[in-house]
């Protein structure tokens, strides 16, 4: 029994209040990590697990039975990078429960490169867990290099499972910064080269640079969406855009339709700027959908470790598309996910 509930019951008994007691729902306030850019958050087997960019040679994770508890949970190192081609500057970790040779395993994808830092050396890599604990232990599994063109950096890995097939999504550099999709034969092996998934063309995708990055998969009601970050992360106009899958070959850009307007943008009144690089997770009882993302709390924020991790619930429109609303300010008390 939670402390607040026990207190309410004891107070009722002592004061002789009516038997029906109204108790406020649990709440929490953002941020979940004051220095947590590029966050990835999942609820699994009774706990929330959060990982984010560390900008060093470690991959860390926080664990808590409540969403709000992540704010004070310790950062536990789950893996230390040592490979020469991926020894530092760890960005954008994501862990996905996928079928491996020994059954379900967590596959932890991340971006890292040579030390000292050199952007051109940044590539996608993947670890494999020994069992079903999201915190590992992990062993290195593979460098997720493009089998045809490995001449440029690739960032922001995520996984798409669609019609029984597996795909790696990310972003790369070709003079601009488009999002890509690459087919996989298993969680760590490419079965073909990358294909462009989305290119920055609208004005809201080109603030400070032409950027489509951090693609993230959202599936609901038989529909598949990819929500990505647009414009340069050092601008306050960094925002989320969305692709909708229309059927056909997922490797063909024409199988996807880009929404003409961003779906999640800065909220000046609440002091939230550059909201982006998101992920999605379910409430403990599976009835609610939540978005996790990073943002700056000033218009002059940059692409650094001062971006903080935030989370909030979102809903669905009548046409089956997500409605993310507007970013909530820091310190605002909101109801905790259903089922905590």
C-alpha cells in the first residue's frame, strides 16, 4: 500500500471523516533527467527504464517503478565502449526486445565514433543482452555499417517491424541530412543498402540546416507512423514531423506521406524550446500512450547535455493519427501513467 493512501486511511479513522475518501491521483513533474538528450524510455516487467546520450564512452540506464522516480534514480553503467571505431561520444541509445538466435533478447543500438571526437567517424553499433533484463549484462554484437556505402556518418538508430520484416532507421549526410531505412535479415545484420525515407523540404524542416533525424516508429490501430525531428537541434525551432505508411514497399519513399505541418513544436508560453528526438512507451496498464523527448528551457539552448528528458501523455484523433498536443513546462504537476 502506498504511503499517501495509508496516511489518508489513518487520517479518516482518527478524525471520524466519512467512509468515502477522495484521494488525489499520483502526479509527477518534468524533467525526468536534467541532462538527458536523445532519450529512450520503456516500461517492462514492472519498471520504467530510461537511457539517453552520455557524450562519453559509457551507456547508462535509469530504473524506477514509477515514472517520476526516474528523476532521482541513479545512472547505472550498463556498458563501456572500447572498440577503436566506437570508443566514445555515445549518442541516442535505444533498446528493443527482438527475436534472436536464443529467443527474445534486448538489442541496444547506439551511435559512437573515434576518440578524440570526429563527426565523420560516428556510426551505428548494437549490443545484445544475455537475458531479458533491459539493464543487461550486454555484449558487443556488431557494427551496423551500410554494406554498400560506408563513406559517411550515420546517427539515431531505431527499429521498424512491419509485415514480419525488420528494418533499421536513422539519418545520414549527403549534403543535407535525410532520414534513411535499411532492410535487416536479423537484429544486427543488414540485407541491403539504405534508402532515403524522408528529405527536409518544408520551411519548418530547414531552420539552421536541412535536417530530418531521429526517426521513431509509432504503430496503432493497424497504422504505422514514423515521427522524426526536423531542423537543426541548436535552434529553438527543432520540432517533430510525421510520415504515414500507405502500404507497399517500405523501402520506397513513395510508400510514405509526410504531414505538411509539424506535429509537436516549441511552446514559448511554457518555456519549452526545441522539443525533439522522441520515443514512445505505454502506461503500466497498457491503456495510455506516452511520448518521451528532450527540450531546452531557453530560446538560446544548444545541442548539448543541457537538454532535459521530459514525458507526457498523448491521445488519438478520429482519423487514427496521433495528437501530441503541446509541450508541458518544467515543474508542472501532471497525472502519472495509468496503472502505477
